[in-house]
């Protein structure tokens, strides 16, 4: 009865929303967008159907998709997104997909037709995206349904609790829940998922593919003194970091700073700030152009700050750091991935705004990181870590342990799909 009411409401909303679907700005191929959202496209049978809502989920899903296709090249893999921005990322990063499409509207007619022709062996959805009508139609066709990288925020949990009987019914369609953390697992069980179907597997975002420590000499080897890395800084944070750095250098004059703005469009902005504040700095690209290291042309330590104005080097820079500040956290930007510096067993410092990485709470609880609120706080924390290297080393090791305990989510998800396919009589190549 509840699903019937949901289907009626969903269909009514579709009718109201239809003009917006037709005239929605953004999709390059409007006809394809509309036909797939309405479930009237031409579909061919698929073995595995994976869904992610938008850009962030799509990017996080890529290692999983790539590994699936590598292990099961004969399997027909369909990947869907809800947003056109996610669609663009998928088309660019997963060209080996058998089909990339938009998720059909979650009504009996739209979802039902797509399921009828796709009829996947396994349907995989990222981050606890629940689709009542789609799930019902999939189970009716004999598909197995898997939630991977599952999470339930505080707000979502409060909302779902208000309609718990309905949510509990929807959750009965799901065969396996692979949740990011213990809290997520507890919440999905509280909403009605069977405990035996729920596992904690970690977060896809933490499954970072990092290189081993490089043995060949790089520009980082030319830096004399210890290095403070400020990674992925946002507007308003550079000034705070520089103030803290200046303060620390009063007691630790050999300290160098690598300042890495989050977005390339901010490189010039960060450079202007460095000039305005009178720091001796060099652009990372300028070091290469001059064929010199940090010491400068005359062999003396000419530069205090390196502006990392390149893409893709930050991970390697973390490996050379004495202390790392993770940006996007002093101001309400949501923070960035603390697992990268933790992978290198580096002591981590961040601000109070780590909303996008709730695992930061675990770092603090286990003494694997320090939270700072302003330049004074940061200066004190960095100075303390540099003056007491044993303390810094212990903090870095704790961070490394957390990283090891919370990675492997992609591998576990691939193993789950492999086991399901084997049970169904399919076999991979690896």
C-alpha cells in the first residue's frame, strides 16, 4: 500500500516537473536526457548496473568501475547518473562502459521499462541512494541489489525516521549494505535493515592510489630545513597560514613552507598575497625554468616559501613534510582528504570545519591529529610538533594506522560483486 501511494505521488510529481525536464539547462544531448529520464530509451540487456548521483559520487566510483571492467571484461556494465554534470564526468573517465545513461524517474512506468530491458544480474547504488519503485521492479526481475559506500547523514537519518515503516519496506529489497562507517551501519539497521546484511567497509574516498616513496632525486630534496605543507588552501586561509608560518619561524628559522592552493585559478591570488606580505617565495614552475632548487642561484637559502602552482604533485609533497595542514578547514569549506598525509605517517593539523570528512573526529579521538582555530593556534601546534619530533612521529604513526584500517572499501566491493557473479555462474579473468 505504501509503495502504491509512493508510485502515485512520484508520477504526479513527474507530470508537474515534466516542463522543467524538457527545458532543463545543461544537458548537451537533450533528447537522450529526456528519453532516458522518462525510461523510453532503447535499452539492451546488461549484467551489472551501477548508479551514482552526481560528480562527487561518480569520481569516487571510478576505481570500483575500472576494477570491475578489468576483472570482468566480458560483463556488460551500465553506469547511470542523475545529473548532467555527473554524466559528463562519467563519459570522460569511464569510456570503457558498455553504456552511460541517466537514471530513469523513479515511477513504476519509467523505472519499470528500463528494468524490463536492462534486467541486470546486479544493481549497485552508491551512498545509500534509495529508489523504491526501481528496487521493486529489479527484485521482480530477479536482480540482486547492493548498496556500496553507504552513508546516512544526521539530517537524512532524522528524515528517514519519520517514515520508518516505508523505509524499512524499501530496505528489504537490498541484499547487501556496505556502509562507510560504524555510525552509518548502526543507522541503517535502526531504520530496518537486517543486521546480517550490513557490513562496515570504509569510504571509497579514502581508497587513494598513492605511489611508493620515490627513490630518485626530486626538487624536494633541494629544500634545506624542515617543511610545513599547507595543502588545498581556500580563499581566506592563505593569510592565516602565512601569519602562523611567520610566527613559527621566530623559534625555528630553518622552516620552509609549501603553499598549495586548492584551485589553479587561485595560484595568482596566492602569489599576490605573498608579494603583499613580503615573503621570499618562488613558484614551483619557476624552479624548473631556472633549473635550480630552493637554495637559489648563488647557493644560499633565498626562498622561504614555495608556491605549488602545479597539479598532481601535492601527494608527493606530503611525503616530504614535517607537518601538514589540511586546508578548506579553517573556514567553512568542508575540509579535504586527511588520508593522504596520514598515508605517509605525517602529523596532521586542520581547522574546525571538516564536515566532508567525518573521520577527522576519529583522528582527534585517537590523538592522530590536532585541531586549530586560528593563526595563533596553528603556530603553537606546529611549533610544538617540530620541537618534539618523537611526539610528531607518534602522531603520524597513529594517523597511518587509521588510514590502514579505513582503506580497502573498493577492493571489498569488487570482491562482493565477484562472489555474486560466481554464484550466478559467471567467472572473471583475474
